[in-house]
């Protein structure tokens, strides 16, 4: 591994040099802007993306998390596992037991 790869920071680690706008985050992950507005209108987001100029770290993480869930749901075909099979905050043993049930 070269020095550049060692220094690379993953997007999911949340380390950014400058804050992002909600629209930039949506564009980056491929989430439609109207989907972000819908998340707010339905009470899933704790902030209004239309009213926030720059996201703080918590808002960015929230929009990324929910945005990726929306995108995961839209996957069709052999790559789709269904949202009922997504386990968050469980140990590996819990996931394997629930997934195999």
C-alpha cells in the first residue's frame, strides 16, 4: 500500500474539509432532491433540507444514512436483499440467527 492509499479518507468516516449543502450530499450519493424533501415531510429527517444552508456532521450523517436506505430499497434483481433483512446495531450472531430463520 502506498502513502496515498494510507492517507485516503473514506466518505463514510465523516471527515470533510468543508461542510456540504444538503443538495451536494444528495447529488453525491444519487438521491433525488424531492426524496430528501419527502423524508423531511414524513418526519424521518430531524431538519428541513430546504432551510439548511450547510449541514453539520450529524445532519450530514443522517441524510447519508437515510439516503442510502432509500437507494438500497430501490435496488432490483439479484443484488437486492430487502430491507427486512437489514440489521443495524446487532451482533454478527444475532444477524446470522435472524437471517437464517
